[in-house]
């Protein structure tokens, strides 16, 4: 895995959202120093951290990890996303809460 490229994409998305490293780090409960090291490709990170970064940056894991945008997705993946777009904000929030709870449970597990 190219951690430097991932870090560059994280930084790019953070800047697009107008967030500081401190703000992004605080939003996902990591230290700003650790977040900075992730952006520079100096530190590896857990699956939970990259999931939380993708949620906070409103982007996909696929993009952060591999640089693939929507145009690179298969027809099946696009269909799944179209179905997901039919969910209400409350339903999406609930799904995000479920995913986070699963990650916490896995971490403790």
C-alpha cells in the first residue's frame, strides 16, 4: 500500500473541505500530530482510522486507498450507490453509527 499517496489524497480532501489538520484529527479522535504523519506517509493507520477519515472527508475508501473516483466504478457498484442514495439522511446516519459500533466492537474483540 502506498501510504504517501494515501496521505496526499487525505491532505487534498481536507484542504478541499477547508479543514485544518487539528479540526480533522479532532473530528475522528486522533492527535493532530498523528494525522500529520498520516498525511506525510510517515505512519501506518488502522482500518478504523481510514474509515473514519473517509467519513469525515465525505469521500470513499476506494478513493483514499487507491485514488479511484466514481467514474472508475463498475456498473454494479454504481447501482448500489444509486440505491443507497434513496435512503434518508436519518437512515444513512444510522448505518454510519452501526458501522462505527462494529468497528469499536472489533477493536475490543
